[in-house]
C-alpha cells in the first residue's frame, strides 16, 4: 500500500487516542452524575413547580393583556379602515375577536417563552459538592 509522502511527514500525537478516550469518558461521567439536578424533597419539588407555573402563567397573562391592548389600539386608530368596517358590520363581535385573539395569543406565547428563558433555576440551587474540589 502506497502512503502519500505528506502523510508520512505529518507528526501525530501518540497520546491523541488516549486523550480522546479520556475526554469521552469524562463527558459520560458528567452526564451520568447529572450535576445540574438539585437535590430536593418531594414537597420542595412540588412547591418549586407551583412557583414556576405561577411565574409562567402570570407572564402569559401579562402578554395576553398587552396583545389585547395592541389589538384595541389597531382598531381605535383605524389602521386599514378597521374601525369603519366594524361600524358597518352586522355582527361586530366576530371581527373584533378575529383581531384580538391572534394578538393576545401571540403576545402571550412570546411572554411565556421569555419567562421560560429567564427562569432563575440555576441560581436558585447551588451544588452540594461545591467545596470538595471535584472528584477525579
């Protein structure tokens, strides 16, 4: 088998496979230990879940309120002649809902997503084994 000269002159690290194996093993060990998971009692976990759900629900409700305000502003500012069309409609409730509901759901979803991204989960719990310097 002919080996190109470029490959022959390339110097490889003889410890590279061992380093790669050790790095993979270290990653697997971190995943197995799951250091990010806090140690809580079942009651503390239930309380924490209730707090998180309440936090997300309040943010979603605030986003829905902002969406309704934006929809109402569009109607009252007569953007695209919307106010005039609603005045001439036989049943104006349906068009108002068709304007308000998408805005409310869009803003509620955006607010809930931002609430999920800003949950203070990592800051709330610190690791128990912080002081032992890590185990090898």
